[in-house]
């Protein structure tokens, strides 16, 4: 069952656009990029940011995602590190990143960050807001609680 949960986790996370990354006890909104085959979560930031500093120090962190449309809520714990992999930067580059860096992928201010997940607490629900509302209405009429998968843990 853990393999199917892991696959479902990555599938749903792939369709989420942003989350909150903890740096020095504060949460920063970040847009992530996934490459499930390498098992990492990737971010692009600028030199001199608290995130770049934390990654340079190999900081432990948490990344929180909550997306009702995708039916995923998760706390992902892991370690940050800086990557100098130009091919990976090409793979994870996005329109969102291009809005922050005038010179595109060749901007000298870019820092590619890898979050290496160690563990995650995950809650999966319906993959649509309408399904969620339908389940709530059905539960209210039947007197039974909605049937959602309970929280599960993953280790990477």
C-alpha cells in the first residue's frame, strides 16, 4: 500500500502550484517544481535570500501544501541544498521563474534549490471541490461521516 500512496502523493503534488516553505521559523510562499523520478522538490530563488542562505547551510525544513482542488494536504520534511545542475534548471524552469529573473535561465542571480524529502504526513481527499461538497451533503443526509482516507506517513 505504501507504494500506491507514494505514487498518489507525487501525482497530486505535481498538479499543485505552490506551498509554504519554512525558513528560519517563518513560512515563505514558494512555487515548486517536481521531478518525481529523482524524488526531489525543486525551487528557484535569488542569491542573497534567506532561502539561498539556508540551502547553503543544508538546513532542515518543512514544506506545507494544501490544495482542495487536488485533494492533497501535506507536511513534507527534509533538507535543503543548493544545486549547480544546469540541466535540472532547464527541466524545472517555468513561466513563474521567468517573471523574477530578467535574463532568464542565464541570470547570474539564480540559485537552484533542492528539497530532499525525508518524510511526509499526507491527507488525501476528493480531487474536486464539487466532489467534496457532494460528500458533505451526502454525509449530512445519511448521518454518516464523509469517507475520506485517513492521514498516512511516507518515508523517502
